[in-house]
C-alpha cells in the first residue's frame, strides 16, 4: 500500500504539521508527498529531504498560489486513484480540503486520528478527548486527518526522494482569493512553540492579560495562549485560543495561569509533556492533569516567577 500525504507549505518551506503526518503515514507503507503550489519548487525540494518519503509529486500553477480549497482538492483527486490512503494535517487548511476530497470520492472521512492500529483501523478522540474511539473503515480509499500532537515529527533531513512533476488541474473558477490579514508576532507560533504560557479569565481584563502574561512569555521565549473564557471575554485575540475549538498544542512545557481547566481547554493541551498550573482555587480541575501545581494568586506568583527566572 502507498499513502499520500498532502503537504501544508508556504510555497518555500514545508510546515511542521506535515512532518507529523509523514510519521503517521509510515505505519501504512510507502509514503508519497503531494506539494500543490505556485512557484513551490523550494517546498517540493524540502519535502524530498524528509526522512521516510519515497516520492514527491509537485503540481505547480498560479491557481494554487493562495491555497484555495476547491483547486487543491481537485488536484488531490487527480492523483488519488493510485493511493490507498490520503492523509491531511488536522489544521485549518487540511480540514478545509479533506472533506471535499472525501465527498467527491464518496467515502467517509476519519478525522483527527491519533493512532494507526492497522491499514483500516484508527483511533481518534471523542467527547473532548475523554474517550478514544476505534474506527474501522471499509472504504477503498481512506481519507484521514491527522492530529499532529499524537505523532513525532519526521526528520527534515535524511531523505533523498525523487520529485515528479504532475499536470496541474485547471482553476475551478468557483472561488476567488480576496485578501488575507496576517497577525505578526515575534513570539513562536502556538502550534510550533516548545514552551507555551496561557492565561485564563482570572486575569480580569485585556490590560492585565498583557501586563502579567506577556513578560512571562517574553522571558521564556514562549508562545502566548489563552483559554476560551479569556478570549470570549475579550482579554486576548481569537488566534491565541487553546482548546477543543481553538488550537491543539503539545509543547514541552505548558504553564496555565488562572485557568480552571474546563474540558474544552484540557482537550487542547493535555498532551503537553510537562504541565504547570498556577491557580488560587485548590479545587480547580487543572490540578488533576498538572505535573506541578502552585496554589497561589497569579498576580503575585507570576511576577515572582519572572524575577526568579
């Protein structure tokens, strides 16, 4: 069997989520990677260097410049007949394309897999990660999205696969790229950060969130996150949300400040290697998953922690 990984990239380099998907795909047999982009030769070359990849397919065209889901899905479908499994990162981009591919193939998508049991059997979390479902698919082609935090990233070097150009499909004409607003930050991106510090509703205001959390994040060179409650209250922007309806992260160190530990939040960060919780409520659920817990007022504890660092 041969699995096809649909790469996420910026036309120059491969995004880290793709490396986790490659690791998952290795359990299925040979691994090919599809790079769909515009002037994306550098990204295709980078994909060829990933350890474990035996072939890279490169489809290039101006219609792929902005990653419109309709065009990318059409390109995946153009090569899908040669593969038993189609794997996408469980990111916003991957989840935009994969259902279109599954629908056109008339198969059921298996979403957010965390383990490959066999070629047709997979594990995925349900009920906000409180239970793991084992799903068996009888479809001829398996369309999967892969939760990156469940698999180690494949090495970016060590591979030397061939890059094969494939004919680009025509522009579908069904959607048009209008614009993109990008939030730029000097801090690491949440899903790639090795250390994340997150603040919750206990911070009380956007001013206090920035006053207390930003210095800690800067001191640790960490990504800055927030609970849904903090985001809903307007303390932090939406792109900082960690949780079931936000970003799923698994850093080496996760520091939760003033976060109670609702199921929605735990679903997004409980796979972190080390979890530190700071909360003045001894009954806060976050302490049940924390490796280290500090029962203290965060407005006192966090500044003291910064001074100690």
